[in-house]
């Protein structure tokens, strides 16, 4: 399965973007689907993830109340709605899929995710 992330761009602070992650195959059997971001020279940071059924989500504290993750298993797509964007949100965002069951909670560890998209750049100007 390949993941294709899209929706990034250049916006002003306070604006919104919606990232999409389209899978080449079915995601209905995948466990967590997540979004991570990585600043050059730093480790990949967890942003948000959603459970297989979509009834549970998890966010890094810095985006709570501003970002919303959702998934449409019928469309094999995961979304990240990003509102009230800040300059510190600027970086490359990656979507990821966790295909094996490890723990009964949504994973924030990049090493638990098996498939990765190519990344989409988000730039927020002040």
C-alpha cells in the first residue's frame, strides 16, 4: 500500500489547511492512522492519530483544539484539518499507517507505523 499526502501550502497565520492522505489500497484493516511532522535536523514528531474505527483520536498538546484528524475508510483517506495555524506549525507533514496491533491505545511512536507517505510542506507566515 502506498500513501500519498497532499494539501500543504503557504498560508498566513490564523488560516486553515486540510491535509489528505490517500492510500492506494484499503485502509479499513489498518489500525492507527497518523500524522507526524519533522523539522530538518530534528526527530519526527507525533501530531495526531486516529483508531481504525475512527472513534478514538489522540493529539500532541500543541495542536489540541486546532487540528482535527478524521478517516474515511470507504475512500481510503485520512484527513488532518488544521485551523488557526501558527508559524511554528511550519514544516513537512507525513501521514502514516499502523498495520499491526501492539497496544490497546493509539500509538504516538513513529516506529510503530509501517507505511509512510512522502510528506507535504506546510508553511505559515506571520
